[in-house]
């Protein structure tokens, strides 16, 4: 299981999306974890990319609403 302190490189998302997040100065899982869907949309991410992030977080027991599941 990943920790919120880990780099986004460890997330199970495409390299293109990782690079797009890094361009927005989002480097750690926590940086994306604290954002809401609307904020991700404002950063220029597509619905498909946001869904990909949500699924990757959920697979690690995390939720965009700052929840951690055991």
C-alpha cells in the first residue's frame, strides 16, 4: 500500500498524466489527495484523467475527499 508521502510516480496512472500533474507542481500523492474533483478540473485535467486518479487512489485505500480506508 502506498503512503500519501510517496511520489506520484508510484501511482498506477499513465506517465502522460504523471507528467501533466508534475507540470502543475503536484509531486506527491498527498498533493493530489487533498484536491477535490473541481480543483483538478480547474487545473485542466479531463474527466477521464480525473477518474483515472480516483481509481488509482481508491485501489490504494485513499479517496479524493481526504479519507483513508484500511
